C-alpha cells in the first residue's frame, strides 16, 4: 500500500512505436501525495533555467497506460 510521503518511481505507457511496441516513460524520485480508490497523485521536482518547479501528476492505476510503481 502506498502512503503519503513514500518515495517511488512511476512507469507509464506514452504510446506505441511503429513496430507496435509500447513506449514507456519513468518518473524517478516521486513523492506520493495521495493514493485512494485507484487514483495515485505524485509530485516531483524538475530543474528549470534558474529555479526548481514542483510538478504534480495524477494516475489511474487501473488504466492500461499505467505500468507500475517501485518504492525507492
């Protein structure tokens, strides 16, 4: 079970390549903000030119695009 404050990486499908293989993307070092009823909300930091931006992403863990999480 995921709890608020847990550190995870999240992998999800972003599309398909020309040969029919799934293209995956992984977000590293995410913090779980909320996990309830199959909805996972995570936040992570991205470095911009001269500042750090905190990004929030929401995933439906029952969606076929969602691959999984790994606890860090």
